[in-house]
């Protein structure tokens, strides 16, 4: 019906491992932060649908990204991955709306698509947990099992950015937002030539920028306000980069110079936003 998929002659995983794990439930593990896994080599990735699910489902790019994750895991890094919907989700939502679905139901359609999208990452990440998770509290337990937790949309009215922000807050991880732009700009770079890429922002300045951008007609902000408030109240170090540049992504993870925007608060005078 829709020409959404690219052809891909994918090769099997190089180490022969399976994405399946034992039948142990993540809730059966020890509920503790004492494991070495919870150190600053831990990142929550908010994988925007615009990167891999825009005009078509970009299976070759998903495979390359997942192999990059496999490589970084072998180096000792830990990841929680939250997958968005992209244009694929919007196509299904448009169809559902034409068939009479209300806004709550449209959110449910979008969530279903994000969960399907997330499965593709589970198939390609060697140590991925065997199904798409929904409870943020399961993230730390799956990590303790040395597996990669993969999430998608969760509740109607909540974006996948917000899901990722909540998980980063919960487990004390850094947050990386992967989109189809190079970082946070002063204006929409697709519409305004003078838009300036910010190299660094405080959390409060990030929220102020979102409010200013959201006030413009037809605006699309780089992260939704609820997710931004979550990151701000716990001062979660956050990175905004282009998800198509894997070398740049690895530079962020390795703590090297990168192209994009870092959001962090070093001043003790910053305030916590009301929810």
C-alpha cells in the first residue's frame, strides 16, 4: 500500500549471537544501583524516527547503527535505546484519522508503530533484551543482566523523547538525542538561513528556547517541552546530534570533540522547573 521500505540484503550478525536472552524477567533481578554498569559510560539514546523511518524504512542504516552499538558495547559502554516513529507512524496515523480514530486512538497507533520499529533494533543488536520494554524501571534490571534495554512509545500523550528522558533521570545516565539535524539551532535551519547552531546551552536556556520556538506558527521544537522539563529538573547532561553521522556519534560517546549541542548545568544557582 505504501512504498515505505528500502531493499536490503542484510548479513547475519558477525558474532553469531542471538537477540534472545534467558526466560528471566527483568523484574526478577536485584533492584540495586551498586553494579559497575551504572557509571558514566551509560547513555540513554532517543532515536528519532526522522533518522531511520522518514521517507522509507532505512534498513541498511539501521544495520550500520546497530553494528556501531555492538562495537561500543564491546568497548565497555552501556546503552538504553528508545525508538521513535517517524514518517511511517504519521502515515498510519493519517490513515487511522481518515477512518475515524480520535486523538487518543491516533496516539495508540503511533505507539504501535514505534514498538514495531524498535523490534528492528532488537534483531540487530547482539545483546538486546528479547522484547520491547514499556516500564522505565525495567531498564536498570535488564542492564544488570548485561543486556540492552530497548523501549518505544509508552503512553498516549507522551513522546519517545519523554520516555528516554524519564529513563535517563531514573538511572542517572547521559541523554543523547539523535535526529536528522546537527543539533539545537536558534531557528529552524530548514526555513531560516541565518539559524545558528548552539554548541552549548544550560538547561534553563534550553527550555527558554523551546518556549520561544513553540510560540511561532507551525513550529516544531527540537525536543518536546515535557521531556525538556524532565532533563532540566535533574540536570541530565544531554547531547543533540545528527543520527546519520556515526563517527560523530562515537565521538560523543568517547568524550571527544563533536558536532552538535551539549546541554548541561554547572551553576548551583539554576532552578528546578515545575512540572
